[in-house]
């Protein structure tokens, strides 16, 4: 535990945050694969050799088969995302005005308890499953904006990208862990065992989070002097409940194109993630007739690669900025373009493949490269306004509308398709997703920014830091290919240095 003498507390915060994301993001993946497994459908024998033996619990008392149309499973995912959308912005506001650790902890303990009730509802009442999924979405919607508020307070400027990407590593490795464990448990233990495992872990994590984490370094009673000096030097300690933080500049936020660039990036990301998590397992089952264990394993590998790219991307982007190779804005846009651009190309290619091995390789490449984009839009709220990171994150999380539209599109496409037209329905879904991803890449490249916005500064900072104010006026969006007249490069570099500080030793300690 991080309370041992000599262990930096910020590492403990990001580590526990990462574990929490691994668990409660995994709720969605577990539910998806469990529902694919219990849907009343039989597996077709394939000519090629199976990766695993057939599920050993099939037809036993540990198995469950429901007479539900596969297309209706998408509606169960849609109602979750609808509930999730409603509480994104309120979650960010609550985390800004009150204690973000309690907002996050309470939301996860509630959704964990609801998850534990799901097995009973699945067996006896489909309407009850719908209700529980809506409530889970409502509860979980507050969690990520609040978690981001805690991490923002514990992320020194010189380590910002790395701290955020390490914390969010749990999000990206979560589907891999959940897919493998769910596939194995559903085939060889029981259909509902993984739900009880994950639900119990969620409750345990919430208790640790609420009683061992502090909102910011100022409130930590055992923060070491060396670490306290780091936060004082970087000047990024976010003090909650101060008067300026409670005054949220809504007009400026809602008229900011860089904020909308983040929202659009989140929308496109949500569309693809929803497709990969809620639809991809069913795609492998319907098109290639795989078992649950096979689906879990093959679907997990791309997320392992993505997790590695998330960490690598965080280090590379930080170094590009720290070494003055490019400005913060250019680094964020470069990460976004490479990450989501490659993924869009691979998703488009999957639409035209008829070999599961080729589809698997394309998924590995596309999903793996998408990890680079996390150092773009995911970190961006901290660039624009560290004090209001929870609010902007909450706004960006309304991009979950992309997941809602994605699952609804899959429902109608699959429901209207006959058995013979199933492969063509999936082809259309992948093509639509690829075009949306391409559009998101273009929008972010044009309107995103890595500059701290004028409305995010306190009055004291705005009047006492002329270098920062000079940099704030500088419009990086119009300077990707050329610089404004009479604007010297060293002014930007001075600001970059001021923003990110000295070399980080973060990776040497993990």
C-alpha cells in the first residue's frame, strides 16, 4: 500500500484509479458476453480447427439459455448508454462543487450492487433487466468525470500526460481482462459466475477508494515534503471548494471550439468502442460461428495491444512537448490523427473481409493504434482548463450519444436483416463506423487546441503572468502550417516549458 513510508502518494492515487476503471468498465463487457452466451442460439460447426474445446457447461444446471432475439440485445446496451448520458454533466458539476472522490466512490458502489442483482433478473424478468441497466447507466455516469477530477489534482504538469494515461490504462486493458475471464467462466464454470466476481470487486474497490484516497495533495496528512514541493513547484494543486472553482464559466465553455473538438472526439470514440464491446462478440458468433471462449480470447488481444500503445503514446507526446519538437496543440492533434485514422482504415477493411483470421489481425492493428489517440482528446481537458477538468470531462462524456446511436443502428440493421443477409448487415455497420471515425479525425485536427484557455485562469494568474497571457492569445489552430506574422518560436517554447516543467522520472518508479 502507498501509505508505507517513502512511497509517493500520487502513484497510489493513479494506480487505484486504474484498478477501479478496470473493474467497473469491465461490467459492460461482462454483461455483453454473458448475454451473447445465454441467447437461445446454437453454434454451427466450423471446418477449421477450433481454438478451444466446446463449452463444457452447455446443457447442464450451470448453463442458461433464453429465447431472446439477438437483435434485442442491442437495446439492453442502448438503455444503459441512455442512462449514462443523463448524468455525465451533473457528475462533472458535483465533482467540481463537492468531493470528487465521494461522488466517484458512491456511484461505483451503487452500480456494483445493481450488477450483483442482474443474474436473478436475467433468469426471471427481462423488463427488470432493462430497469437495472438504466439505473446502472445513471449511477456510472458520474464516475469518470469525478475520477478525472481527482486525478487532475494529483497530476503535476510535468507528468500530466503520463499520469492520465497510466490512470486510464485500466479502461483500455479492462475489455481484455473481462473478455477472457467471462469467456472462460461462461464456458467452464457457470454463466453467472463472472457477474458475482466483478460485482464483488466493485464493492471492495469503492470502499478502498472512499476511505484511502484524498481529493488533492493539500488534504493528504502524510504527503512527503519532496512530493509536496513538486506540487508547489508545478503550481497545479487543485483546491476544491474555493470561490473561483464554484463559478463555472458556462458561456465560455459552451462557445469554445476546442471543447467541442473534445466532445466530437469522444462521440466518435464512443461509437467505435460501443461497436467493439457490445457488437463485436455477436459479430464473431453470427458471422464466424465461434464459441464464447473463442470470442473472449480473440476479442481481448487487441485491447492488450491498445493498452501498450496508450502508455507509449503518453510518453512520446510528453517528450515531444518537453523537448520542444512541437507545441502542445500539434502533439495532441498528431496523436489523435494517427490513432483514430489508422483505426478507421482497419474498420473499413474489416467490412470487406470474409476470413476471421484477417478480421482478427485488422482488429489488432486498428484497436492497438487507437491507443495513441488517448494522448489527444482524453488528456485535452487538463490542457484547456485544469480547474474545470471535471466539467469539461462531463461535457465530453456526452459523446456517449455515439454509443447510443451505434447500438440503435446495430439493432435496426440486424433486426431488418434476414438470416442470409446477416453478413451484409455487419458490413454496412462497419462502413458507417469507419466514415464517422474519419469525420471525427478531421474535426479534431481543425478545431482542437492544447492551450490553456483564457477563461480558465484565475484573476491573479491572468494579471501576474504576462508570458502565459501572451501565449494564451496565440492561436495555434491557425498555425499548424505557418506561424503568425511577428510571432517568434521562442515565445511558444517558453510557454511550453512553463506548462510542462522539467523532465519526469515517473516511469523509473513503476
